[in-house]
C-alpha cells in the first residue's frame, strides 16, 4: 500500500499522485537541519554556512508565523529529507481581502529524480493553499521550467522582475 | 521646498526623485480606508465590497506582522491617498538565512499620472527593503510594464506562473 501524500481528506484527493512506498510528506521539523535539508537546498541555489543556531532562530520565526510560513518536506524510506518547498500565505486587501499563496524554494535531491517528488510536492502545496482559502497560488521560475509547472496545472501569468543589492 | 520622499537618512538619498510640493510618503494608516485607498486600488484590479470592519481586521494583521507587511501610501496636498504599494519581507533559509522583499499591489490614482508617483513609490519600497537587509527585491508584472520597472532599476529574472482556484 502506498503512502498517501494528500493534505485533503480522503474524499478529495484531487488527483495528487501517490508517493513511493515509505515516503512521507510532512511539515518541516527543527531536526531536519541535520537530516539532509541543507544538501537538498544546495541543489537549488547558494545556501551558505548556516549554523544550527541560525536555523533554529529562523525555524522559530516560521513556527511563530505559521499563518504566513508553511514549509513542507518529503522524506524517503530512511526518513531522510529528499525534497522541500515553502508556501507563503499573503493577506491582501484586493479581491475582497483575498489571500494569495506564494510557492518558494522547491528543491529535490538529485539522486531522487524520476519519482515525481517535485510534482507531488507542488500539488500538495497548491492543495494546502486551497485549504487556507487562497484564491490563487503563484510562483516564479526560469523560462526552462515553465513546462514542468504547466504539468502541475499552472499557467504563465506575467514576468518576474528583480532588483539585487 | 519639495517634500522629501526618501526613507533613508539625508546622506543616502540614492537618487529617489522628490515628490511634488505637499505630497507625502508614509505608512498606511487605518483611517485611509475612507481616504481614497479603495478607489486607488480599484485602478489596479478587483477590490470587491470590503467593509470597514474587514479592513480593520486586515490592518490589525498587517500591523501585528510588521516584520512581514510594510504598506506605504503617497498622499497629495489635500492629504488624500493617491498611490499605494506593499513590501512583504520573506525570511528564507537559502542565501545564509537571507531576506527577500516582494513588492505587491502598486496602484496610482489615474488623475495623478505624470508625477512619477509610481517610480517614487517603487524606489522607496526598494530602499525600505535595503534597510530591512533584503538581498534582493522581486515583483511580478505584465509584460507591457517591464519597461517601467527597468526605469526603476529592475531586470527580468524569470516567469510568473499562476494557479487559480
């Protein structure tokens, strides 16, 4: 029997593929710092030398603001983090005080490719945004990754502009 | 003498153009709800019928989470809101627990075009992000508006993908 990855109740799985046997989707935990989280994130971008104390402070900020920050991970049979991603929920005035979900920092362990972990993670983050009453979810990606996000049900909405200090 | 719009100290105005005489840049206040804020936002998108109580609840959430939400407005000589915009500060794990600023919901009163209010607002939101130690600021826009944001110092970074419920 495969482990369900859906955040919704059994009556509404919304076609999220199952995780491989023994893989689990769950909220980030503080001891994931020493559980392959940093190597997974390093597949995405620069992480830098983050100390355990710096991570603990950040984790505390995320937990204290769980109405905003929703970090999820997927672990493998050994319980090791093999994928991670964040849903940020923004409370707006427009759209009748609507909420928008922002998906950030999706990373999958290079040795775990081909198991649809990225797609399963994205679909669960979208489902979580729906449960939190967001009217839409947005994310920014490289042009080369738009096809992947289209498979996840997304459409191109605009251009990401950036200003770096 | 023109009113300065810079959020930085006098030694570091970072080339932000001055506002017209009598115009002021400041944080959003609760009584701006009845001070042209909603008509300004309606130039941007659907706002819907937001009650004073709903706005008060949202404003309280923004104030209680001022480490995340930074709503700014520009008022004219009569003290009326003529432009508004939001800076959201996101605390990340990547980039050595770096912070990213997200600019959202920039709106300028149609009758106040041609005074560079949009550019002044954006530059001040960027300066605020710098003061809050963000390593970059990002925003999403329609392809037709990239030229305006390039004038504000931004470059194209990626594609915005969206999923609507």
